[in-house]
C-alpha cells in the first residue's frame, strides 16, 4: 500500500502543477488550437469536407491540414505559438486566405469564427478527401505496421495481426518471436501490462484487431529502453484519435471460429481529452486431437517403457479489455495524462484420453478425463506528468505505474488406473510498481541529450494446492508434497544516457549507455519430505544480484530516398519465476518440470547492417545481422524413476539450464510494390541459423547438434476495385524451431477477405475466411536424448468463415504525426513460452 500512496501523491502533485510552474519567456512547445466554421456565402449553409490548410505566415509549404465536419467546423490541434496563414479551399470555389492568424503561449487558442466562401461558376456538390498511409514504414530504430489498413485481420484479434507484421512470428499457442527469438517484450501504447507479463498469449487473444492502430517492432533498441528482451520490443498502439469534439467507432465480427466487438469513443475540448475503449472476444468451442508417443530407455539404451496416448481436448476462450485515458494541458508548459486499463479473460478445457503403458511385462490401458478453468484479470494504472521548459524541445517527464494481475487455475485430472487422480487450485497474484524519470535537452541543431532513471519493484505470490481424490474426484486429501506456497521479489534499478547527433551530409548517430542492477529473492515454503513416500522437496530460499552495462550505437546515412544503417545493441534476458522456482511440478506425472534458481541471465549482442529505399510508391528493406547469445536458457528433459503412492513411475523431468552459447547469422527482407495502381503486393522473409556451442555437462542430453537454418515468411496481395470494393489474400509460414533436444512445431496459414464501403467510407461490411480448404492444422513436436524419444502431433481446427462490420462517426481531422508518447516502458523480463510464465507450478502469478 505504501507504493499506492506514493502514486496518489504523485497524482496530486501533478494536479497542482499549474500553481507551481508559471508561463514565461518565449518559444515554448505548446498545444494550442485554431478553429472556425466555413459557410457558403450564398446559401448560408455550412460546408462539409472543405479543405483547411495551415501555413507559416507568408510561407508556401503547408504544415498540416484538416477537412471540415458536417457542420462546417474545423479545428487544428497541437499548434505551437506563432503567426500562421489559413488557406480554405473547395473544388469549384476560389480559395480564401486568412493571414495572419496569431497564437501565443498565454493565449494558445484562436477562434477565427465564420469564414464565408463564395462559389465559383462551376461549383461541385461535394468532394471526398481521402488520405492513404503506407502499410509498412521503416524508421531509424523500428518498423511500423499500420494495422488499421489491414483488411483480413478485421474480426480477429491481436494474434492475427501480429502474424502479418514483418520479422514477427506467432506459433500455434500464440507465443511471439522476433527473428526467431522468443525473448520479446510486448507493450501496449508504450506501456507494459501486468497481464501480458504473466500470460501474454492469452491476453493477445482478448484484444480485438479493430482496436489496433499500428504495431511497432524495435529490433535494435537504444539504451533508453529497458535492457530485457534479446529479440527486441513489440509495441501495440491502439486507436486513440487526437481530435476535437466527440467521435468514435463501432466494429465487430461474427464467424464460425470466433466473435468479437469493439467500441471506441473520443472527446476533446478546451485542452481536456478523454478516450474510452472497450472490446471483447468469444470463441466457439474447438476440439483438437493429439497423439503422444514416448519411449523411455534404460542405462544400456534399451527400451524400458513405451507410453502411447490418444486424447481430445475441447477449449472455449473469452476475453475483454477496456481502457480510459484522460489528459489535461494546464498551459503551454505543464500537462498530465493518466490511463486506467482493465483486462479480464480465460478459457475452459474439457478433455479425455486413452492411455497405454507397455513395460514389457504387463501392458496397461487406462482412461483419463481432465477439466480446467483458467481465469486472468487485473488492471494497469499509469500517471505521466510532463513539464516543458522555455527552450523548445527541452522537457522532463515523471511517470508512475501500478500493475496488478491475478491468475487462477482450477483443474481436475481423473484416471481409472496408474496415476493418482487429483484436483488443483492455483492462485497467483502479481503487483508491479514503477517510477520513471526522463529528461530531454536539444543542445543545438547537432546534439540532443536524453537521460533518465527508473526502478521496477515486483512482488509475486503463488499459492498452489493439490488434492488427491478417488477416481470420481471425491474424498479429496491435500497432497502436502506437491502443494506449494511461493513468494518472489525482483527489484530493478536503472539509469541511461543517449546522445543523438545530426551531422552534415545526412549523417546521424544514436549512441547511448545504460546500467541496470537486478536483485532477486525467492522464498519457497514446503515440507522437506512426504510422510506417505520417500519423496521430498528440499526447497531453500535463494537470492541473487547482478549489474549489467548495456551500450548501444546506431549510425545512419541517407542518400535521397535511400537509407543505410549500421547498429550494435546488447540485451539481457532475465529468467522469470517460471524458470527459477525450484518446486517440482508433478501435475503431469509422466512429464514433470522444475525451475532452477541458479540460472544466469542470457546476454546477447547483435550487429546489423540495413538498407532501405523508396521507389515511387514501393518500399524495399534489406538487412543482414549477427547475434551472439551467451548462457542460452533451454529446458532439458531427462528420465527418472520414482515411487508415488506405492506405484513405480517412469517419467521425464524438464529442468531449465544455461546450456551454452549460440552464434546466429541472419538476413531479412520486406517490400511493398505496386505493379499497377490498384494492386499492392507485400512480402517479407527472415532467415537465420541456430548453431549452439553446448557446455560439456549437457552434451549427453543433446540429440540435435550442428548448424540449422530456420525461417519465417509472409506474403499478401490486395486489389482496390471500383465502387469502394477491396479484396486481399495473404499467407505466412514459420519453420520448426530448434532446441538441442529437438524441434517445436512449424506453423502456417492462408486467408482471404473482401470489404465493401458505404456512406462516404464511414460504414464497411466485409467477409473473411481462414484455411477454407482444410479444417485442421497439424502441429508436430519431436524431442529426444540418449535416455528417451518423444513425439506428439496435434490436429487443431483453423478453418473459419466470418462477417465483419465497422462504423465511424464524428469529424475527420489530421493530428500531429510527430507527437511522442511519454510514460513508463517496462520492456524488461523474460516471458518464457509466454503462455505460462506464472508464479506457481502450473501457472498462477
């Protein structure tokens, strides 16, 4: 609660900022407005869709522009104090100029009132002004995918959109990777969410695609970003329109696989802005079929036990996410912004199976039934206060955030023989408190300095209770050996400095350094030995501390429409609680797992050379890179034999280890071309090597050594027909992912969509289909060592057909595209498989 009061005090301090910081001097960065109403001088009626251009007084190049709404009103936002010129034009009307239009720091708003426009001799009834943003943009430190231009993702969720982003791959379980590296930090509007830290893949499925504006992929983060995430950073930007008055949109979809809806409402008046967004997702029940084959061997390499299972699983998902964002500009120098985001979701599983054990003495067949209810929810509350100084571009931002998440998993596993039937109750709670300060100082036209500090305080608690039952799930008795209470603390302290040099002849340099100190404590609480067997959980408290220096460097040269960029970055991947918890998880007795409190963080260094060019309406980007990762973390499975409830159990147990280092060479390409005006073709491909050098103690556990090539590829084509019809076809494929013990499943799908727009493009109705010619996708996994071989194959239904719709209301304006979002950026923790980075043995955090 102490941190809660600190955040409250910060909020109260920011509210009193108007009294603390006065307006003085000249040249501040302000956000004033110029507004008015355009009226036909003859009919005296307001004129909608009239173009209003803003210029410097006496200038010839427009700064920004806007079109009037249905009542003839216009408003230009984010206007710095100065002297301007307005040019009002409409086809068939002579343009009208108002010069000067003056705004000041003390009076940043200028209402020009009614502007009369006289029609010419050949006035037209109306004109539509339509802007087209590129689908993919390449910037100095990131790639931007403008998802709102994506047709086939409509009616889907964030996972569907991420599958189409260059350099990003998403597997069947929703786990995200960049250039094959799953150690990726995912942010929402530049901020972390407590839910994504613990349960990313499920949270992404709750975010409707219609809620997403764009997705940024940062492959070589500067020292300003947290050092965590060797694969880079993905930032999901939701639709938050910066306009005046009231506007919004309603969208959704109904399909054979999933249904979703989204509502967006925006209000902006007198330097106060309010945005409300709510969306939800509901899938129809989906049944998957899995075959599992495992052979355990004795010390001589001979087959000891053969496990063979056939199972089915019926899963149903639901999710909802909503946010409220409010901001107020006290004056030209002080502003405050706060966001409160709620999320809620979960999934239920109902499965059954036929299990066979052949121990070469007395084969056993038994039946199993499993049911689970999984729920996650929580909130993120952030407050950002920004003070701008007299010098243009100089500012300081103080940010605070409290993230709270709860994950519960209740399950029942019933067996007719062999394994003890049991129920489990896993309750996890995660509180994350962040305080951050960022300062920016443009020294001159050549040099800009950015510096700041940050602390993240994480408090995680997991309470995991297991109960043995009879074959019908009755007569429950607590299993003290396999129950677990766990407290985990992680504190991160960081400071950074970044220098940006804008040099002659179109050279630019971005150089920085960051220092991070990490302090971890774990407190497992379990009895040492089970009274009913010879098993024990010898769990001891542990702690660790390490300091890491993170340099970064980017050198860029522009040649007209071409850009050449060389970058170096260093990243770390801290093992999260899932990897550290030394508790042995026996919820699946045949395939157990355990964390390792002695894990060191992964440290990766990447050097990349990139080339980007624009040719008319086409964009092409190439890059080659080398990445070296030390202390690579992988799960190593090995066999064991133990006695549980007077039964001899032969099983595998997976332990997370630092298995060695990996040297990877890679290359990537993405491009967008228009061979003819209505046709756009886009493609991206990323290929890289996996070539680990294994520590001696894990050589006998490895079965896949050498150099392997892996890749991900995406392609799409869209065609704009006459009459506001648009069609799009896309597909992607990801190769199988390697470990030193085998492969994880490959994944790929294709889809088609068509959309028709009505009412001046305010209303759109579409049709989407995914995998129309095949009901199921098959996902195969194979792992092995000297002591076992194991394979599994899952058939999951992917074929779907759906209808989508969207409707926008309110006025259309252009906002300042250069406005930067401030606030907390917690991109700092390894998320593992991103579907289960929880604090308990089966997933509470």
